[in-house]
C-alpha cells in the first residue's frame, strides 16, 4: 500500500484549522473536521492519482494534486511518488480554499 508522509507544514495547517474550529464552534465540529480530514487522506491513499492538478507547475513531476475535504472549505495538497521503489504520497499542505493558495504553496 502507498504510505502517506505528512510534512511539518501540513501538520501545522491541520493544527491551526482544528484549533480554529475548536475555538469558533464546539468540540463536536472540530471532531467532524478531524474525521473529514481522515476520510480525505484515506481516499488519497487508496487513489493516489486522484484530485486536480490546477495549482501544479506545468513541468512538476509528479504533479502537485489537491483533494477537497468534504463539508469543509479546505483542500489537501500532495505529490504522489508512485514510481519510487518505496511508493509514497507527500502531503505538503492543507489550505483553506479562500486563502492565497499560490502564495502558501511557495512557502
């Protein structure tokens, strides 16, 4: 099975989003966000070539892909290294869809 590698920036993104939902709403909404993220990551792990390449640089290999998180305005950005001897998927960011995505992806 293809394994997921969560980059530190993606982990920080998730912590900030979870904290926002915890502060702005209740624990129940933060837990629903956590579960939706888990479902999105499981989908990406099962289907590593899924998602849009809209934000990818045209010559990037593998292309940067993103998959939206159901019922939340966030997207998971990743690179699927499927031709590697140890196939894996790098989860590089988890960003709010209304943010300046190109700017955040350059960080």
